[in-house]
C-alpha cells in the first residue's frame, strides 16, 4: 500500500542527483514585485485544484514531509534532505504515478506536478489525445517484491538452483545500476527474486 510518508519513490524511476537540483519560479509575486516562495500548503492547493479537474481516484501524495494525524504537514519542519515527491493515482482503472525531484524544495516539486497536469489539460483540449493517453507513459510499475520470484527471473517455479543462478547472472548484467537501463530498484528486486528462489529450493 502506498503511504504519504515517508517518500515512496516509484519503482524503476531514476533519481536526480542532489547537486543537479535547482531552484524554481513557481512562487507568487508580492505587491513590491518580489517573487516569494510557495508554501507547502499553497503548492498542495495548486495540485489539488488540478486534480479536481480530472476524474482520478485513490490519490496519494508521497513525500518526506511528516504529517499530523489529520494528514496535514506538521508545522515548523525544515525541508527534508530528499525533497522528492511522488503522486500516485488511478486513472481509467489503472494505477499511475508522477514523480519529481528536480527542485530543492518539496513545495516546488509539488508545484511542478501541478504545472505538468495543467499543461496536460491544455493539450487535451486540442483534441489530439485524451489525458489517459498522455498519461499512459506514467503507469505505475509493480512495487518491488510484488512479482513472483520465478517471473522476475524468467524461469519455471520448479527451476533448479543452477537455473536460478544462471538467470540471475544473465539479468544482473542488464539491470545493474551501473548499466544503461538498469537501476538500484531493478537490481534490488532481482536480488530479492534470487534469494526467494534459493530459499524455496533449500526447503525442498
């Protein structure tokens, strides 16, 4: 189950290194012309306003911002070291996730999600594609550990130890985070699958 806290970054989505995160211009202009940073509450309101215009269900905004029992952020918190945000929702009966860690502040990453959804709505009005079609590339991958070990390894449930190890070694060359297309999440799920398979063989 996806939780709002702590951050549950989507499986298979690469992270932006902290050194490459920047500042955003999602703030509000004050009466004297200065751009003020959005507060977390203002950013959440922007995002909620955009979500209200779509028929999405089961919305969870996952961040490293601690929440009160009523689901609102605890007051007086500094921005977490990891400002990433992930928005999980169902659209057309399918799970989707939008994630952003481009900016240094949680509020700015939330505002970026709101801006992305707003832009998608504008494109939809052109009549070329529906929102569901445009969000197709953001369908959520299964969480690590949810796929049976033999399916992850591409072997039969009755596979012998040698077959499990061979499949692991072959796939590790493709899924290691140092390889293009690989990631820590994919490698962790591969390790999990091998361990579960070997444990099952050991139990006989």
